[in-house]
């Protein structure tokens, strides 16, 4: 295995951590905006309820004025009816009085309805205001928490980035360049372990002689998977102690098994 491989494996782990941190970090402003949007929703609910309340008040006042007008009219007709000369004119005025009183009564009913509706709207305003107060507190806390996370993640990212520079400095430039090149295409999937003669990056078979060279401690050659292009490494025990033992035993074995 190339001596820089362990550093590259560490580098990949670190890069994965940095990528996860960055994703969380980059998502924070959006969460912040979403929290603000929730508050905007609660604020518009209050505004809408208040507007409905004002509308109901205006409607009621208008109806009350109409009631007054019809009552005034009835009063005027009644006054006139005392001075009419003909029976017919008297009857016509009585008819007008009845009509005006009916209109006034009808509108008074509406005023009552409007008062009830107004109470309901008032209740809605209070409810919306309480909701807003609650949302304001909750969202304030949420935003503060996001800010804390933002600072935390920022610090973690800075530390990890510094750690990465130190680690990258241990890797020869050409190898680091190769790593970066693969990383740009397949972020976080540059290094692949070979286990049971298989590339763990893609599952394809790795040539036995490659596996063998990978296990050789003195090897400085870098191998890439022919299928997925990952830089290959092996964690399987480097059998350098075993061959030595084999070598010691070889002469005896060698002689007994010689053809
Ligand atoms: Zn592969």
C-alpha cells in the first residue's frame, strides 16, 4: 500500500464530515427565514381579524343610521297625518308609517346580528393576538437556537478545514491532485477498500495480483478500480510477517514438496 493511503482514507472521512457540516450550515439561513415566515403568518392573522372587526363596526354604524332615518321618516309621517284633509291621504300616510316602522324593525334586527358578529370578531382578534404572542416567543427562541447552531457549526467547520489542511500537507501533491479530481466527480467516494478481492466501492472483482501488491507494505504504486475509478486500499493484514515465517519453513517444505 502506498504510504499516503492512510492519510487519504482519513482525508475522505474528514471530507465527508465537512460536507455534512456544510450541508447543515448552509441549511440554517433557510430555517431562519422559515421561522420568520411563520411569524409573518401570525401577524397577518391579527391584521385580518382587526380589519374584519373594523368592517363589522362600520357596518353596524351604517345600519344604526339607517334605523334612525326610517324612524325619523315614520315620525314625520305621523306629524303630517294630524293635518291631512282627506281620508285617502290619511290612509296613504298610515301605509307609509307602517312601511317605515317595518323597515326600521328589520334593520334593528340586522344591527343586533351585526353586534353578535362583532363580538365574535372581537374574540377572533383576541385569539389571533394571543397566538401571535405565543408564536413570537417560540420563534424568538427558535431563532436564537439557530443562531447558536450557526456559530457552533461555523467553528466546527473552521476547525475541520484547518485539520484538513494539515492532513492534506502529508499527501504528495500528485496524489492529492488525483484525489481532488475524483472527489469533484464523486464527492465523498474517492477511496474504496478491497475486501475479499472485491472493490467495496462498486462490488466488482479486483485482480488478485493488484490485491497482492496492495498488501505489500513497500508498494508505492497507486491502483484505481477499473470499474468505478476509486483509489483502492486494503485493511486486510499485510502478510509480511507470515511470508517471513513461511520463508523460514520454506526449505523444509520446499524439499518435501519438490517435484
Ligand atoms: Zn470499484
